[in-house]
C-alpha cells in the first residue's frame, strides 16, 4: 500500500460509516425505481410487438406481390371492316356490351367481330374488310362479320371481291363453307338452297364431307339433293346490284387505262384494245372530274368522250380503239 492509499484509509476510519436512511425514504426510492423499470419494460414489449406487426405486414405485402395472379387484360375488340357506301337504312346489331339496341349503319362506321348487319327491301351497304377486300350486302340480307376474313350469311346475298393482299376469304352458310382463291363472287342464301356465282377465280364449297369447286364463269346450286354446277355469264342484269352499291371510285388524276381496268372489273366485262397504239393512248390520257352515281355504261361514255378514243361493247367485251383517221 502506498502513502496515498494509507492516508485515504485513515480518513475513512476517522469519518466512520454513514447513518442508514430513514425506512420511508428507502421505500419511496424502491417504488420509484420499480415504476421506472415497469415502464421501461412495457415500452420494450410494445416496441417488440410493433416491430413484429410491421414485419408480418411487410411479409404479407411481399407475398401478395409475389403470388398475386396477373390481372386479366381486357378482351380486344378489333375492327374487322369499315363502312364505305350506304343506301337506304341498313341496321347494325352489336354485342350487348357495345349497344343494347340496333343502330343505323352509316358510312365509315367501324364493324367489329360478331356485328350483325341487316338490310331491308330498300337498303344495301358496301364495306371494306381490313385486308382490303370489298364486301357488298344486297337488299333483305342478314350478314354477320366473324373475323376480318370470314363472314356468315344468314339470309340474302353478298358480293365479295378479294384484294391482292387477301390470304383467303371464307363465307359461312347453313349449306356449307365457301373459300375463295383470288375471286369476285356472289353468294345468295335462300330457304332451301345456296347459289354461288363466280365472276373470276375459284371458290371451294365444303358441305358435309363433300367438296365442290366453282370456277370463273360458273355457278353452283347447293341443295339437300346435291350440287349442280353450270355456266353463267359474268356480266348483265343479275350482277347490276353489285355495281349499284360499289364504293365511289375517284378518276381525278388517273389515267384512262387505269379507270377502264377498274370499270371492266366492276362490270364483269373483258377489256381489249384494238392495237398497241390504242393502249398507249389510253395510258397517256389523264382524267379529271367524277363519275360517281353513273351506271357503268354511262360512266364509260363520259370517260371516253374527250379521249380521242372510241369503244364497242358487245357480249361482255369492251373493245377500245382509235378512229380510223388517227391510225
């Protein structure tokens, strides 16, 4: 023991032990310490419980994010065709989620899958499928669009002119399914039979296990007794309704040759030039104005009137030539 430690010990001996505090003070101190310990203990418990609750909630949220089923995207409602020309007051019956009651069909109206189009005895309508094909609906008809390249004819008649970009067009009827190969054709559904007239191309007719083929210049009559295929003209009064409801065709700025090709395709005629010079002249002539609302023959007269060319229309053949003096 060093000197400092010895001095300190001597002083403590001289001071003596401190007196004990009164019992009531001891009790008060003990109770205060106990209360503080209880409060501190409770705070720790509450904190732990809160931490556990937060951890559980976070786990549940994490589990919900991981195991939540992907939300189902709304069903697409693609446009399959658009209106081009309307006569009378055709109606369109849409699915209930789009419209509860029939609506008048107007030009440029969008047609969706499963839309049903109805025409009365004074109505016709021309539409364009999204692949560019022309679909024309005759009077007193009921036609449903299934997809951009498939329709269902419930009654009446349709005329289909497929586009160059078409990958095949299907027409469904109670008598069978028709599939085209680059065609212009008419389908007419009656109570007991189906008639298919082919202006150009080929139409395959599937009914039951049988398959028949109708080609250019033929018509097929399908009935319960079987199928009959026979020749038919690709022009004339029976086809007139298809030209009557044809979409407007602008001649402004087009060559006479282009317009003649369009007109003959619409009328079912065969276009022929008398000589190469006539064909060259038709390619050089540029047209202006409009032929909308004219019949095929009236339009033909109008477009050739100032071209320096002449024509002859006989038995479905359109012959374009130069006057004798110009040859």
